[in-house]
C-alpha cells in the first residue's frame, strides 16, 4: 500500500495544476534584540555621552579635595598671575589663588544650584500645573499670575529678586526657582488639559472617584516623562543664570569660589591673562552640554514616537 504524500500548507493551498512557489530565503540575518543596560545605552548614545560627562563633573565636585587641590581661598600675593605650569596647572589669579583648585571647587556651587533649582521648580510647577489644568475655576486665576511672571525675562526677574536680599547660594536658588516655575506649570497644564479628556479619566469621574485620587493615579504618572525632560533643561539654564548673576555681582558672594565669580574676577586681565576666564568657562560649557545631551537622550527614550527601536 502506497504511503500518502504529505503536502505543505503552501502546496495544499495552490490551485490544481499549478506548482507552489518555493519559500523565499532569508535575505537579512535575524535581528538580535539588544537587552540590558548596555543595549539601552547603545540605543541612546546621546544619553550615554551626556550621562558620562555629567557623572564626571559630579565626581570632580565631590572628590575635589582629593584631586591635588589646595585651599581655593588661600591668598598668596607673591605668586599672583602665574601662567599654567606643572606646579600650577591652571595658573594663579591676581591674588595668587590657585585657579585649578577654585575651578574644581566651583563645580560644587554650579551643580548644587542646577540640581536644586531643577527639583524645586519641577515639584512646585507640577503641583501648580496640575491644579490649574484640572480645576477649571482655578485655571484663569493661576495662569494669569504665571503669565505675568513669564512676561519678565528670567535673568531680570532673578536680578530683581536678588536685589531685595543679600547674596548667598540659598537666595540664588530661590530667585532662579521663582523665575523657572511658570514655565514648568505651563507645560504641566498643557499635558493635564489633554489627559483630563481621556476616556479612562472620564470613567473614573463617572465611577465617583475623588479629584485628588484621579490626579494621583491617572494624571500624575502621565506627566512624569515630560517633567523629567524639562527638569534637565531647567538645570542647565539655572547653572547659566547663576554664572551670569555671579559675573555681574548679583549672585554668590565673591569669597565663594564659583565659576561666575572666577570669570568676573579675571575679566579685567582677559587680554593678558585669558586662562583665568578660559578654564571656568570651559568647565561651565561642558557641564551645560552634558545636561542638554542627557535631556535630549531622555526625550528620545521616553517618547515612543521618537524612540529608536531595533
């Protein structure tokens, strides 16, 4: 008895009298998905570069006393305005202070101001934006106040606030935070206005869920991604604003080594001793670039429409 011939699904589906086409060979090799932390960094090189540079600056700020530095406020008039050398890597300023030590310790002030302003402005602005976006009665009042603050350039608002107080790191953080809150609240308000019309929010309202619980369970989780990205740009803007305030004498006291103070003290000798301004400016530029790269990488990673998927 002859054995029955087993036909493949393609051959069985072919019309009678016609031969089924052979299956096409795989032209491209199978794609191996990249998993884990290394794969995530490969998919987001911008975030990896920015995170590495920012981590490097954090290590410089934290371990500044261990990186062959001296007292950044120690005066040595006999050693003033010395060029960079093996003994003084970044040279000395007009008072004989070691510029290398002052630049490394100045990273602490800039990073402290940047991170503090980013956290405070994000938290306060998120609370104001969610209330304004979800409670229609409060929207018209709160947003008019925010519009009034946004009509003033942030640097001018920070200068005005610093003029009312004495110069200190805490007052600089408060002044810059007040100038950045309106931008965060406007962003969160726009996100909340689109979220409150979603079906799951309307279903929660129909089920009798209280407003605070709706905001906590449904609104807040969906605003964290844009707030995280915005916080990186606020951090970079805060460091630049702090440097500007210190440069014009309206920021941290001159005794505190910050990048803005170092550049302000060296501007009188810029043409003959440019290194006094050059080194803190380079460190400030690298730090701001690192934060911006990190923000761009977070935006690409958190936005599904822009995420790079294999």
